C-alpha cells in the first residue's frame, strides 16, 4: 500500500466516484461524508465525538478518519481531528 487510493481500493471504493452518493442506496449519505460533516475546521474533535456526531461506532469512525488522513482531507492534532481547509496527502515517510 503506497497511497490513500490503495486503501480505498482495498475497501472496494473507487476513487473517482467515492464522494458521490450511490443512487441505489435510497439517498443514504456515505460514511466518509458523515465523518467529514462531523468535523470542524476550527476545533479538533475527539474520535468518540466524531463517532457520536456521525452516527458510527468508534471503530468505524477511527478507520475512516485514518483513511481520510491518508487522503489529506483531515489532520490529527493533540486534541483530536479537524478537517483540512485544503486537502493535501499525508506524508508517509
């Protein structure tokens, strides 16, 4: 695994249409969108708070946050997680 795209592929999520809702899901919002919506760009939020606000389990939210961090959409700080103003891929080394 060398990039966030590899991680998304392992989960069976295509890169180009990953942010688009699936028309066959009854209008359900995907988990990544729910996690991003639960985050703030100003204040870091703990994983437990992100999970509560997104309606996911702590394990699900934690995994999605890690993938979003690899994708450069969120960043982790000492206080928790926050949404990045400009997506930038995480440095892996």
